């Protein structure tokens, strides 16, 4: 598969959470074009078996490759933690970037004490991908992980702040932060938002974990990792290139597997910009 600088960057997620990664990439690389697929008909991936997650990830990638992309971003922590080897084996000539390694890199840089907490989906926590990635970079780190599956459905429903979000955050996180702190025990100074949906809950989570805890998500770090690859492989889009290009410079197209109006509404929340229904296409995987 021969990549061309003129092709778009492809991204996929189980839903719309990966749009946080897309937003960071658009901010860092505004001249690139993007093709985003949200597999909203089958979310969440985090409660599925590894075999099912890998199959879904391969199907989503096949759809993006069919539309012609120059690089793939797996904008889903669950799919990254489970399916990255299968994707790279299936598409050996395609650059495939996941979000776990960039997130681990950011956490190691942000933590002063080496006490790092990770919140993610059940599948990501079960697979231990973040713990392994953090310990490779910082062998002495103390990593605590917690599955927060209901966070995904809350963000997909737009319930990202207020008493309900804060109450659920407290239910998941009090015994990692508030309770040990009241006992005079040390707590993590860094919390990894190990699911691309979770940054929208940052306000509620931050109020629960308290001051002095740095929240880390992989969006900006992933964007920088993609730019490094484009630079190294000379795949940056040339300024002013338009002829024969699937998407114009700076443009973004969206694919979803269910409910275009809902994807459009949620996409506006995650991206912080208006989306037109004509930019979103319903597809079948």
C-alpha cells in the first residue's frame, strides 16, 4: 500500500470519543485532511471480548483503507490496547498509531512522584496496556488502574458535568484519592484519562480528585506522534495541493455506523464546532 501526502489521515473509535484526538490533530496540523469513522452502532468496545474488539477494529480499518488514507490513528484506547498487533499485521505498509503509548509518555512526564492512576474501560484495564507502557518508560512507577465503564455511556449521552457526572466520578475514584488522603496516605499525583471519551468529564473528575493531581489524556501527545511520522516519512501535505485529492486541505469527513443526526449533535460537543449532516455519512461495516 503506497501512501501519498495528498491522502487524508484516517481515524476510528467505537463512538465519538475519538473526536478529542481529531480535535488535537486539527489544531496541530490544520492543513491536513481527515476521515473519521465512529462505530456508534456497536459501542462500547470496552465491554467486549478481545476477539470481538479485534474483529471490529479490523472492519473499521478496512472501511477507511477502502476510502484511501495515508496513515491510521486508532483513536480508541480499548482498540489500541487489544487490536494494534492485528492491525499492523493486516496492513504492514500502513503507519498505524495508537493512543496508549503517547498517553503513557505524557503521564510519565507529568508525574513528579511516580504515583500514577489510570482510568479506562474494562478491556483496557484488563489488558494492562497502560501499566506496561508506563513501566517501560519509568520502571519505578506505582500504577493503579480503575475501570469506569459508565463514563462512556454518560459522555455519549452528553452528561459530561453536573451532580450526576460528579457523583459517578466520586463513586469510582474516592477510594483512590479522597479516602487515602483523609488517612494521611500518599495518593497519585497524575491521573490518566485512558479512554478518549473521558476528557469531556475532566471538570467533574478534577473536582473529585482534588488539586495537585494532573489530568493527562493522549490527544495532544498522539497528534505530536503523528506529526513526527509525517515529517520523517515526508508525508506532510504540500501547501496548495488539490489535484486528484480525495479531500481538500483542512477538510474533515465523518463516517458513522448508526444515527447520523445523533453523531452530528455529539460531534459538535466533542469538537467544539458545528457539523453539517452532509459531512456525515452512514456506512455499514
